């Protein structure tokens, strides 16, 4: 929170309100969220914007529908969490950050009490396969293999893997090996590798991405076979091969083989979400903690006639469900008979399970095979189906109906459709018609790369950890998602990244500049002396401000339309910047705008260091968000050190004849100002540091004024003043996160900017200057070399210039060739050309003689 301003919160002072509008201010009816204990204040709204919230629900395709929770002011929400078998990627970030944005808007803008439940899927085919294969590889590494045996093992795995790439090994071809692999790969999949489709005249997508993934795995294995680099290098082809041979030998009575993986990945996911400033769930559930409840849930579905047991597994009976008057596949009716999606939903380990009445019936309980985890049940040792977990956990925490269920759009069918069916079967009452388990289903759009969704299974992803360490900040990533509709697909492009960067930079500069202006006003007359009602020039900005509040509210009520909301903020900030640069802007009007913008970016989760009710100004610093732990003496120590060092150096310049500098050296006492701030209980690090920064800046301003005044100075003193002035700005204060903007008609403007950003800018500027100097030096050397070559050539008299050429044997008096080496006369056309060259050399030689004398 920036403490220089006097206005607090979103609501302007009474005089501000009077200047903005004479109409009454209405408040949104928003109860406190259950997950928060902070004090809340009402969020002001323009008078005409009390329309209902609407939301895009997959249950009702088409335009957004009115959002009416079961309980006024409260929302029950279940979100499908991750299957914790690998690190999370940007596709997960898209889902969970977008979900977080909507949750924050409902909590902190519309002030709903939100009970947010999320699960961790810690029992799943993918987890079983990943954990089991990891254990098998560890066991394989312990075997005393010779290099030849390792090569043979990898070669068998290499050939077995071609089942995933059938075009590599046609029936009539010689066996595939590392020697003919590259040629076969290009012949079979060259079109795909070049960006084309598998099927002509179609668009490349997930199938092509999967081919590329498999080819990358084969590339690594082929390389391992060539150079003998060992098992690790061929891991991706070796793991499925080992699993196919030894999977049934793994003892799964000790489930730590699986829980070691899931606990590690769960922590990694939670760390990623914290890094992305995603609010933690109010309630977390795990499948492994719900197995008895899942068994009981399945038993009741069987009792109601909507499921049947077959060979130790239990399947949902879609036919019986529909016959009872229920609707199956309400989210994606067009996918109801999609066999590929049905099989994907059942899991790769479940394809061999038999006994289904119909192919579309799905597993509620799976009979465990050797090498799989298991729990006791009335149907034998087994494990929960994928879909049943969410039905049981969500119903346990939220009851027979919830307001919102959410997840990625790829879960709509079959996962969410199956969830709905089995849950509505569980709560089915033949006397009441169809049961509504979920009121609103929210599906977040895909994040795509080159037309295919980002996916762990396709290995076409960048992990969240890698993204935050290299190409994104958490804020920048969230801005990218805010600039897109939450329910639309997103393909991140350079243009989108540039748009997000520009948006962030515009707000950065706005916050920095308004803080600097407020600090400047606070240091002179004080903002309390200003009045909006006395400033007619602020009227236009205040009208823009009121319109922005209306437009943003309308956007958020329209199914959380954040792209429009982001443009509303950007337009308002640009208008405020224009007004700020006008003559004598009203700082209080600008502060009102800045505080409202701060509130909204806080609501959107763009400031990880800020806390509700987001009543600060600008981005919060990490120290500013935890002021209780700020030690004033420690906070100001580096700023005080700079001031006292600068004061000492200015005194050493011996400018005693300069009364302004003499007065500053004698009268400025930032230490006493700091003591008063410390006594007042001030904890804001920036405000505590300001007395020392202002005192340093004033000394520097007077040094600059001394240079520009034209007063005669000793050249050494003048040079020392210029060097000290530059050092204060470019190093002393820059390294502390303070930027000084020099102004012709006034004192330098003090701005707080992250030190890393200022240092980076300084280094980039230095690199640019160094590059310009290098180019200038290279140009000088090139010019010098060309000049040397020119005069070296000019030394030669034109009469001698052709005589060393073996093509000619006879010459005239001027040295022009007349006979060729074969005895023939030089052709006339060639003579003409040679004459031109001779004339040019003659002129150049004459210049040489004129410049240097005799050759």
C-alpha cells in the first residue's frame, strides 16, 4: 500500500462524490467470503448498474444465463483438481488461473460467500502407470547388465515402440533399426514433421502432436543405440516395454509406490498455484481418503437399478438411467457415442475389463489386476473408477446440489457428463423427475500450441515452473488470460504477449507517476488542501471515471467478461495519463482513479502482495504487504547512507559561495523527519525513506542548477559536479529502486520503481551505448582501411597498370594493351572498356601525386 495519498479505499471523499455525481451511490449486496477474515468495506457502484449477473453454463448452450445461487449471497463450488502424476504445465495454469479470477470476482467484487472445494485425483490409470514404470526402471538399473545387454534391451524396446508409429515398420519392409530409422522417419512422417496433417486436406491437431511426441522418443532411443549412452537416454521407449513384461510382478500391497509419486506432485502443484497467486481451496479432498464412501455410493446406485456388477467391476447402466426418464450426456450430447473419448475416459488400463452391457457404459468400480493398487469391496479387490470420485467427494462436501462445478473443457465428456449421470442416479427419486446436481457448469477453454491442446500426454507443454523461470511472471501470465474470455480457447501468440506487456507497462507507469505526483504534493502543500469541486479541469476525467465504473461492472456481470474489463481499465488509465500531463492537474481526482484501478487489479489477482479490500495505491511491495514486520531503522538504512555520503561529497566540492547549496547542507535534516515518522508508527518503507531521498534529490538539483547557471567554475570542479550528479541518479538511487526524472522547470520527480527493473534498464542502455561505440569504431577502421587501399592503388601510374597482366603482350605509349597473348588485336569493345579504367586510374594517380608528391 502506498501511503503518500490521503484518500483511503475505493470511495472518494464527500467532496469528491459531490463533484463526481449528485445521484445516490448504491452498494452491491455482498456477504463476506467464508475463506476470509479481513475487514470489508462496501464496493461502490454506479447508480444504474444493478443488473443480474449472467454466466455461460455448458448445461445451457448459447448466450449467458442469469446466475441465481441456491442461497442468496452464498455460492457452493466444486472444481476438478489435477491428476497428480507429473508437473503442471501452462494448460493447467490457464484452467486454474481463469477459475481463480472468476472466484475472486465473485468474492471481492460481488462480495459473495464462496465455499470452494477442489479434489486431488491420487488414484488413476496414469498414476499407476507412471509410478509402476518408475519402479521397474529403478529395478532394471540395479541389474548387472553388460553394455551389449543394455544395447539389446533398448533395441527390443525400440522395435516394440513402433506400434505407436505403424508407418515406420510396414509388413514388407526390412526390420527397423537405428541405422535406417532416420530415412524411414522422413519417408513415413516427413509431412507431419514439416507441419502438415496425417490425413491430406485436414488441419493438423492432437493426432499430429502425438506423432511428433512418439518420434521424439524414438529419436532419443535411436541416438542411445548409436552412442551407447545407457538406459536413461532411452527412458521414454524403455518404460512401456518394461511395463509390458514385468507389470504383474510389482507388489502393490505397499501403496507407497503410488503415494510417493502423488504426494510429491501434489506439493509441486500447490507450489505452482501459490507462485501464480491462485487462492487455495477452502476444502481439499483426495480419492484415497474417500474409498469407503465411494463403495457405499456405488452400492446405492446399484440398489436403484442404475449400475451392475460384472466380473468384479461395476458399470453404470446408461440404458436403465435413460429409461427412467433421465438425460445422459447433457453437456456434450454430440459426443455420446464417441468411442475414442469413451475409451480415454475409462483409462488405458481398463480396456481389457469385460462384462459391459453396452460399450458406452462406464466403470464406477474397477477390478484391480496384478500390478495395480486395490481396496476391499463387496465385488472383490478393486479401485474407484475415475468419474465416481468427484461425485462422491463433491456430494459429501456440498450436498445433493451445488451452484457451480468447473474444470477444463476437455473434461466435459465423458468425465463431467458421467459425473452428472451417476450423481443424479444416486439422488434419483422417481416421484420427483430428473435431479439437478449442478446448477451451472463452467468450462475453461483450452490453451493451444500450433492447433493442438497443451497436454501432458502429448508432451507438448512448458511446465509452470519453467515458464515462471524463463518467459513469464505470474502477473504477466494472468494478464494474458484476462485478455481472453475464460470459456474460449486461447492460442498464445507473439501479438498476445505484446498486448499483455503493453497493458502491464501502461499501468506500471501510471501507478509510478501518480505516486510520484502525490509524494511531491505531500511534500509541499499537502493533498488535503486540494478540492475536486474547485477544479473544473477535472470534470472530464471524473466523467470518464464514472463511465468506466459502469462499463466495468456491466462487463463483469456479463459472464465475467474480463477482456472488456481490461480494455475499460486501459482506456481510463490512458485518459488519466493525458490529464496528468496537462497544466496543473488535480491530484485528488487522479488519486481517486488510481485507487479504483488498484482495487480492480487487486480483485483480478494481479497483485500477489496485496490483500482485500485492496485499498492501497498501485502495486504493493513485498515489504509493504507485511508492514507489521517492517523495522524502520533497517528499512531506511541504505537510503540514509546514500544521503550522508552525497552530503559529504558535496561539501568536499567547496562550493561555499553557492548560498543555495550552503543552506541545504546546513538546514536539511532528514534524520529528524524520519524520527518523527517512526514515532508516529509509520511502517511504509517508501514513506520512511522519502526524507532521505528528497534531501539527496534536492542537493543534486542544486548541483545541476549550478552548472546551468553559467557561473564560472574550475573545469575539474565542473567535471566532478557532473559525474556526481550522474552517479546519484544512475547508481546510488537506481540501486535502491528510486528513479529521478529531471525536469527543466522544476525539481526532479522522485519515483519508486523496482530496483531490478531500473538496473536492467541501465545495463541495457550501457549495452546499447557500447554497441554504438563498437559500430562507430568498426566504421572508423573500415574507412581507414578503405582509404589506405585507395592510396595504395593510386600509387600505380596508369601507364603501368596493365603491364603485369599476362593476357596482354603489346601496349601503346600510354600503356594501353594492343595485342592479346594469342597475337590477336585487342577487340574494340574491350579497348573502350580498358580506356575507361585507364582514365579512372590516371585521375586517381594525379590525386595521389597532388597529395603525397612523387610516388
